């Protein structure tokens, strides 16, 4: 196993790339989807089962973990990997996005953000330096720069101010991160939907140098059309020899389109959250398991799926346990959704390797257009 | 595999017995603990994991299943085993206990009980004949007679009336059950804490003849002392060559004491319900995982336990996920509790086989007396 963090691109198809990110804790096959383990658990899943779906890496949320159980406690207990029983790579966000979106008791300055805990009212500070410290205490393999996720919509002026603040914080993050062989720090490009600002941001990040680069400030309400417009140029501005990560994305068709535009890494709560609200992702679109039409349906969610849910349980059963608010409903549908997402990524990787991504994407859209209703 | 339902007692130690109940769907090692799968799921567990703890048989609740998703629907979908993905034996109760304890919109007569569904207000009838029909539609391997669980306390007169009604219903249950090779119908002894009524009830059941016999009307608030007083004589009144089932019991020390008094089968929601409320059963007593003293504790729930929860997770982690109301908390602690119960039963069976039950019970009580607090 490697002692270094490195990205090896093994194949391209158009702008799409496939490869492997090597880390001391294991390889990450790209394009990669990272399930979200917010509070040191991928909700309703045991970590060995998340791994069994094909996940190479999880995402943890700095904001949630710093408040409970706290980064210092996790450090004393041996780090996040041991704490949550996941020995493969973990990426943590910086806490910046969530303190902005989840916490209304906050105050921003050039230095960072001060806020009160929603759990116990305690006061906290997040700065680039503190975010780096927390992510180090957690033992995160891929650390994200502390930044301000520019809200959408933003005027050109608002976006510029925000992006330039994030670039100063990126430099402070890099300095605070220090020299940690085997661990990676990713910069985050901002600039909203303004091409020249995306270029300025990319240039600032490239001059600092990171082990990977995220496209930030997307999937915040701008819609797929506008997101793809930005992705038509923004990833190209980032170094070709480093992984590119689109934060917080997304729906299956968002992922497919972003891969075609040169993105290598994704994370999203959608497959796990939908698992708890009874929405299942299938090759033929979304199944809303609570709908009455499933109540007598002996078929699995997806007859082409090999996950434990589809292998052993009918839609009728899932409809029943969802209505009865049984925990197994969340367990089974989350498992299916994570399996679906990982299978999608495996299909994408194979298609790129074979130079068949266009055909793969055509087939992907055609199957979805069929809808999930088949004759019984 | 056998095509018959039969009980083979392979060893005794005092009044305690160990053996095997053979059924076409698999063997049940006795003394046996049956996890409760009320609504076609053992809450927070996948059935293959319930099996992995050592469970040979599950219990399903007629009352819940008849209301949702309905017995007729489960029948159309291939029966309860297929519906919930459990191919081993299932015992179902008659619905009688729960319609009395959970439904306030009921009306009793000699014929049976009419009541309204708490889910949709629909009207239902439970009689011995209808209960047999529902349990047949579910595909239950061990069917329980429809009876009235005599409330505690009851006067001698109240208990007598109730017991005699249950004995008339037992005869109707036997007649309605019909001839179903490989399936079993169990009679239920009533009579509250009155020895002569227990004898009259046992005599009535013996004259009807059943494949097994339950001691009913206990664990309804009378306390362990009074329960054991009844168990000192009541099981002896039942046929020695048939399994004896103590319904709804119980705590680990209830089970140990009941085995010593000749009981072969148990069911209880305690290990699974406690799993969801953060109470873990261990050799050294109950651990309340939400207590602050666990917040930094790197030890597992029980350092002598080999379950997946104790193999990979600290009390600190469990404390965190319980406080954060994460589903994995219920999943892990339920798994541990079911593992503990099955390990207890395996220990009891081995001790009886070796004629060492008294030593086993002494050790059981001594370890519990130590409490769960050990030096860190």
C-alpha cells in the first residue's frame, strides 16, 4: 500500500476521466461517489455494508462532529476511522458550508465565523486554522479548505467579494495544514456563475497548490442547466493531473453530466436521505414506495438489481414497513440506493475505460425514460 | 428434514429440560428464546442477522398483521415467511392478548371480540375460528389458541369465568384448526394464581390434546415472586412429552428461573425494545448507554461478547449515536441484546445437557451482582 496521496488517471473519454486516487488507507476508484456519514454514521447502514455496496471513501461533516461528540473526543478515542469502524479513506468538509446553511446564530469576519451550538448553546469559532485543526483531530484523509460557499443568486460584486475571501482563507488553510505526508488538502474554486471569477479563483488555487480541487458554490439552487453551463468551463481551469470534486452533487443525471464535463468525485445525502423517505433510485427512475400502487406488488424495487433489498424483498413488503414506520424500511431502501449509486459509478468507470461513455449515457437516459412501471 | 412437528427431549436437569422441536421448516433448540417480529420485522434488524444471533424461530403478532398489511394480503404474497424473508419456523399469537391490551374500542361476547382498527377505524372480529383462519393465512408453523389473557389481579370468580371461556375457545380453536400435518396448535393454560384453576385448565387442555402447551396469564404485572410461585406447579400439570411455552417472558433472570421450573420456550420484546431505548443486557447487568459515564469510554458494552456491536464499537460511540438519535444506535444495541439472549439460551441448554444448571445459574447471578462498572 502506498504511503503517499496521488492521483493516477488511467483513461479518458472526451473530458471524462477514470483513474485511481491512492492513499495510505486504500484506493479510491474514480469517478467516485462518497456516501455521507454526517454524524459518524451513514444513516441506517452498518459501515461494512456501505463498503459492500462498493464505496471506497466516506464523507464526514466537520460542523456536526465538532459539536457532538467533538473533535477532541474523537481524537482521544483514536480518530474518526476507529470511532465509526471505517478503516478506508474519509473526506471531511470544512464546516463552512454547514455553519452558513444550518446555523442562524453566526457572525462572520475576515478571521472566520463565530456561532452558537444548536445542541447546547455553547460558543464556537471556525476559522481556516481551527477547521484544519478539527479535521486533523478527526484523522481525515482528505481535508477541505475552509471557505465561504457563495449563495445563489449572488451579484457579480457579492460573488467577487466572497470568492476573494475564500481565496485568502485557502492560503491560510494551506499554511495551517502543514506538512502531512499521505494526507491531502483540497482547494475549493468559487466564483458563482461568473466565468472570469471562476478563472481568477482557479488561478489563485493553482498558485497555492493543492492535492486536489473542488468546484464549490454549485448545487445550491441554480438548477441543472446553469450548473452544467458552469461545468462546461470551470473544471477545465483546474489542474488536469489532480482530482476534481463537485461538492454536494447530486441526482444520478447530475452525476452523469458532471462526469462528462471532467469531474472525478461526488458526495450527496440523496441516496441515504431518500432511503429514509421511501424514494428508491432505479434504472427506470424513482420509485416512491409509499404509493398505494405498490401495496400488492410482488416485484422488487428493481428487477435488474442484485442488492440485498432487491434480492429478498417485494415492493409490497417495503410499502408495508414504510407505512408501519419500521426501521427496516430505512435500512433496506438506503442499502438499495447506495448500491444503485455505486453501480452507476462502476458503470461510468467501465464505460470511460472502454471509450463508450456516450453510449452508456444514452442508455442511461433511455432506461429512465421508460419509467418504473412495468406490466405485472 | 422432518415432515412432522415433534418434540424430542434429549436431557433433563431437575425440572429443566433440553431438546429439539422438529418442524418441516427447521429445528428449534430448547429452551428457546423467540425474538418478536411484531409487524413482519424484528425491529432494526435484518432477518439474516437475527438468524446469525442463533434464533431458530420468530414470533409474529396476529393483531398487528391482520390490521396491516392484512392476513389476506400476506397470503396472496406467498405467506409471512416469504413476505419478511425468514424461512425458518414462525410462531404467531392468537391476537387475543393484544386486542385486549392495545384496543379500547372492543366488545366481548361468548363468540369472540369485535373491535375497531387503530389505523383506519375499520371494524374487525376475532373469534377462535377467525384467529385460526388468520394464522393459517399467515402460514404460521406454531399457531396459538384464541384465548382471553386473564388480567392481574383477578378475583377467583373473575379468573374462573375467564379461564373457562378460554377453555371453550380452546376447543373451538382445535376444531377450526383442522388437520394440518407439520403445523402445530398450542393450547394456553389460564387460571391466574389459583392452583385449582390451573389444574382444571390443564385438564381441559389435555383432554382436547395439543402439540404444545403455553402457560398464559403470567408476566402481566404480578411480579417475579408470584410468577415463580405459579411456575412451581403450573408446568408440571402439562404433558411432559410436549413443549411448554411461557408467553411474553422475559428478563434474563425470569427466563433462567422459568427454565428451572420446566419451561421450554420464551418470547419477549425486551431485547429489541431495549435496543431502541439504549439499554443493553450484559453478563454484568444492564448498561444504560445514554448515561454520561459512557461518553469517553473506549470499552465495548461487554468485553466478553463476540457480537458485531461489541467487536467493533465503543460505549463512547454508542453513547454518541444514541444521543444523536442515529438509527445505527438501535441497530447495534438490538443486535447485541438479541445475541446476548441467544447466548444465554445456548448456555442454559449446554448446562442442562451436562447436568450443570445449578452451577450455571449461580454463576449467572454472581456475574450480574458485579454490576457493569469495571475499572477503566
